[in-house]
């Protein structure tokens, strides 16, 4: 079983509404020991609050590189983020294999608006 990490993605990460963005998480057991994620599937969701039932955004979460490296990639296409309002949202990344539900990471993510907007 992987350990759960709270990973807040604040304004220093420079995530803008209307921007193509890719974020990577490394699955570990203890914050150091990488987990081999061969055969794992993942789910990434974002909501207004952790308790809100309506999804704001959901994106595919895929293994990137060798599964033994434990890296999971989530990509946000500009078409999905340009409709967002600037602000703080709450996300979760989970292993979603049947019978193996496990939250890998959760926290908040801040989307900012820029003076330049995506077409």
C-alpha cells in the first residue's frame, strides 16, 4: 500500500487558467521508498471543496516512464482549464483498481488568471 501525501499546489507552481499544464506525482510508501506501480490505474478529480459532490474537473492520470519508477502524470489541456475561475480547488489522486482503492495524494491547487488568455 502506498502512503498518502498532502501536496498543496499553490501560486508558486504557476498554474494558470487556460494553460496546458502537466503535473507529476511519485508514489512512495514512506515519502522516500518508490512503489512499483505496474498494472495500477489511477483517478484524478478536482472539486470546490473536499466535501462538494460536484466535480469541477477530472483528468486521466497515467503512469509515465517505467512503472518501477512510481511516477503518475496528470495533464491539463488548456480547453479544460480556460473555463475555470481563478481560485483554490481541492484535488485527489487515487489508485482506482477494483478492490485496491487507495488515496495517493490530496490537497489544494490554486489556479491563477493572467492578463493573457488562451484562445
